[in-house]
């Protein structure tokens, strides 16, 4: 496997881990947003621009969820 493939594997693995742990803390939501941004970079570098575009949008959605979650009172 080349470096780009390893980078993509890291990005999607980080997305999976952060998504699985999101309920534990808003910081995992922020981690998911960052991992989605890495996935977006991977998509564009690989030449799969639709994947890169969708992952970029997911990153923005996750950032909004993090912003909302951290502002919400703890229950």
C-alpha cells in the first residue's frame, strides 16, 4: 500500500472510532469533524472529488453538531 492509501485508511478509521464514541463527549464529535476533513482531503488527493466534496460537507455538519452540543447544558 502506498502512503495515500494509508492516509485514507487512517482517516476513515478515525471517523469510525469518533462516530462510535460521540455520545461520550462533544470532543468526539469534534474529532469526527476533523476525521471527515481528513477524509475530504484524501478524496480530493485520490481524484474522487465527489467523495471529497461529501466528506467536506459532513465535516461542516459535524462542526455544527459539536458547536450545538458544547453549548447545550449537560444532562
